C-alpha cells in the first residue's frame, strides 16, 4: 500500500460520518443515500462508520446537521433531500434556507457539511420526472461521497502541514 492509500485507510478507520436524509420524496432521495453508502464503502469507509438519520423534509436538515456537528462524534455530515418546485415560489425560499443553513453549520462548527439537496425547477409528479430524478440522485450520491472523502483527506493533510509548521 502506498503512502496516500495507507493514510486514506487510517482516516477511514477513525472517521464517523452522519448522513441525513429528508423523507419527502423518499423513493427518490433514497437513491442518493444508497449510492453514497455504496461509494463510501468502495472508497474504504466501513458501514459501521456511517450513521443514518431521517427527517420529514429538507427544511429540518440544517438544525439536525448542527446538532450532529456540535456533538463531536462526527467528522463530516452529508445531507440529502429534494425540494420540489410545486408551482409556487416557496421552494426557492426553502432551498435557499437549507443550503445557507448547511453552509452556516460548517462555518460555525468547522465540521465539513456536504449537500445532495437538489432543487429542480418544474418537477412534476409523473413517471418520466420521477425516473429522471431518481437516476440523477444516484449520480449525486456518488459525487457527494467522493467530495466528502476528498475533503476529509485534504483536511487531514492540511492539519498535518499546520502542525509541522508550528513545530
């Protein structure tokens, strides 16, 4: 095993990740959850290091992300949800509140927070859109898992450099 992969394995073995999922359109959001769990495992994270939390909707995600980030138990938080455009402007406010809230959590706690909260415009409850967004959430689940791992590895490298600079 080379230096990078052994360090990566060490990070994976000592890192807990909280995964938050909104239950609104659960059948679609679950595609992101399944894909991100599969991808994290492929990247070396054991299932035992992943904790799943489910909430009614995306609007609740930032509050619970904050509680989990502040707990000291998790080195990363991943949020998954779907905010649909139901033909009124409310979805824009919900989407902005969720994304702004998740960003605030990571800035306030120093714990990386990742978003697979999607806000498609003109989502319709017909089979074609449901199929399309279910497939899209698979891609987003993989991408958010990769971003999480890359960030944790980069944060570890940064911490090591800062410690060396202070020594």
